């Protein structure tokens, strides 16, 4: 870890110690409402977090210096691992938070389809070049599309669930697969999807009905869409792994805190051998994740461990682990929404069984 990583980490921790007062008491309600207040997005932008997260691995030279980075970091110091520091610290507030994507408006990543999930090559959405060669006509369906990012200067539309633009992976007859930036219009239909976890992430079903898209809206090079998306999966799988490591740690911390205060049969819960053994297994498995380096192996392994950590924590917390509201103390918040959120990680960037076979 370089000094700039520590600098960003310390700034994130200081920021979220303050913002926790607004986030944690309202998190359950936002999950039930299936949306986040506009002010939350704006506040993240004002806190100088959103712009570097939108950049990902590096900050483009044309954006360097235009917007500040939390902790006073210089744009040239950003190396991509700073992104993982942000995701790690975000999960200290006991939630699965993903805010990655393009800069400019509210954007939605559209890759998964009803009949094409982990197998990205099987997608059916097609872009047909018009006769004049100046545009594509796009038809198809996308699902499990999630809001990506909000730029520091943009304004949210009336309903934060729906995006202004869609970054869609499509197939073509001549150029293989391409990525198109498709603006929302009357030929684009969007409806909300009920999810078992991360309900406030703005997940939606999107339909394209012969949408006319200018040729200049092709992102990257024609024919490189599949390569671009798949190459980015490893990077995204890595920061999802960081989230899982932190979520497992939160489960362990909450379990130890509760077991140290709860009494059963005349002694602390943590003094029972079976509970101590369960905590030991949780700690061992969580710490083991830190040692996994190879991206695909880590991505395949982490989801199983974080889910096991959740199940073990429920056994230790007992009835409190089954509630859907905060459990009487702000230190113990292992509720149903957390369990639903971590289940999402089993299928993000490809199902666990598929990633195990890569």
C-alpha cells in the first residue's frame, strides 16, 4: 500500500464517520422504498468520491484537475487500486454499494438478457446498420440493468430508477459485437424489477424497439465490444471480492460484539465452546480471502465464504438475525437486507459455478 492509498483510506473513513449518521438510520427504509434520495447521489459527488470511481483504473487526462479527489490526491497518483480502497471503506457502513460507470448524466449498464446471463456471447440484442451507413437500428431486451454513476455536475431526472442513457452490448452482422451509448427515447421502454437484494440500486428491465443510434455513439472500436466487456469483468470481480471480504468482516465484528454481551445459561454467549468454534471458523475463512490473489479464483471463492459468514452470524445472533429492522443497537445491524444484498454477489459478473470453470 502506497502513501496515497493510506491518504485516501483515512479521508474515506473520516467522511463516512460523519455520513453514517444519515446513512445507517435510513438504509432499511431506502431498501424498502427501492430507491435512494437524490441528495445521496449529489452528496457523494460533493464529497469528491464519485468522479474518481467513475474513472476506474485511471483518470483520463482530459478530466485530470477538473474535479477534486477526496483526501487531496493528485490525479496522476491514481492507479486503480485506489478504487478498491473506496469499495472496501464503503462496505464498512454495512451495505453493498456499487457506484461505477460513465461520467455524464445517469447511466445504466445493459448487458444481461433474458436468455443470456453469464454467457455474454449468447446475447440476442442486435444493431443493424442503416442503408446510409450513418446509424444503427437496435432491437432487443436487457434485464438486471443497474444505474452506474452520476457526474458531479449532472441533475437527476424525476425517477432515479430510470437512466438517461444505456451502455448496451449488442451484436452486429458485420462487425461482431459493439458497445453503444443509447439515449433514452420513446422507443426505449424501462420498467422496474423487484429484486431480492440491493433493491435501491435501480435495477430494471429495458426494451429496445428499432432505436436509431448514431454511428458516433459506438464506444471503443467496432468489433471489440465483447473483448472490452469481458476484460473489464476481471477488474470488477476484484472490487466485488473486496466488498465481500469487508462484508464478511462486518458479519464477524457484529457476531463477536453480540456474543460478548448476550448471556445464556448463566454465561456470555461467547464463552460457549460451539459459539467460539463458529467464530473461529468465520475468522479463519474471512482472513483466508486476503491471501487469494488470482482474480477468477478469488471471485469464485469469496461469495461462498461471505454467505457462510452471514449464516454463521445468524446462528450466533439468534432471533435478531431474522429481523428486517435494526436490532435495538446500531452496532448490531445484520438484518434481512444485508443477507439479500450479499446474495447478489453470487451472480454479479457471472454465476459462481461458471466462474469456477473459467
